[in-house]
C-alpha cells in the first residue's frame, strides 16, 4: 500500500510541483491550501504531513500544534517547508512537535529523501522491532538492557541506557531536552534540563571514539547520527 502524504501550501504552483515529484516516487498525495483545510483532510489518515510555515487562516506552527493535540496523529511525521532559516524558528517548530525542516527554494530530491527517511523512522518504531536497535557499530537490546559497541559490551546505568536507546531509536531526529525529560523520566519527577546534558556527557565518555554518534543541536537538544 502506498504511503499517503498530506501536502499543505498556499501556493498552488508549489503544491502542483511537489505533488508531481511525490507521485513519481509512488506516494499518494492529499492536497490542502491552508491550515484549516489541512486539519479537515486529516480524516483521510495521512502517513506523513508536509506543512508550509507561512499560510493564511492558520500558519504552519498553529496547524502543527493542533495536529499534535489529536492522539491519532501524535507520532505522524511532520515536515515544515520554510524560507525562515533562523535558529529561533527551528526551535519553535521542534518544540511544537515537528520532525524535520526543508528550506525553500525546495529541492524535490531532498524533499523526497527527507520524506522517505522520516517514514523509515516511523516504521522502525513498530513495537515488534523496537526492542532491538542496530545502528552502525551499536547494538542495543531493550529487553536485556545490554549495549554492544563493536563487539564490546558497555555497562550503562538505567537512565543512561534509556537515553541512548531513546535517541538511537530514531536516528537523524532532533529531540528537545524537554521531550527527553518527559519521555525518559516522566512527568511525576522533577528534573532540570541540565540533567539530560550530564547523562549525555557520561554516555559519550563510554562510547569513546564513537562519542560523536550523539550530536548536540545548539540551543535545542540532541540527535543520534544517521549512519549505516
């Protein structure tokens, strides 16, 4: 079954251009021209959503916020199309739950590559596959709480293990510190963002020469490097 892509932009020429390229790659495209129409088209159950940031009625940020409020689409990948390049804009989108950014002018090849990458991440979260993570030289077994790096077993305390597995489960995705705190520690325990930084530093020490597998996104959070 072809993946459904909800494509949202207020410029018909851009929609037509991107629709053509996505169809050529075998995707089914659902079109919308503003945020309100995009929310209505959620009834068609898209697998991934591409949102322009600057739109009438509801902008991309507002639309993304409303999408994430719907439990059915809380994990659906959202990609922003934007001419904005500042760090503040990117942080805004990530805090609202966006998964990726594609800058305008848009390269169709780059967009298609990002779409495929985000859909692969979604597939990787299938519960039947989520317990064992294989990425580059790293092997993580969530059931046994084991980490193997190039054939050598690493000993990590529980929270370090959980952060490493959490980041490695979606390579290439940026996680803001607040989300890491909520998803790893939960909402009932008070911890500060600095706690995440301390744990990541300790994980990197144990990864040794592979410490750069965890990338710092300045002012935002962390990302696990997407490696073969």
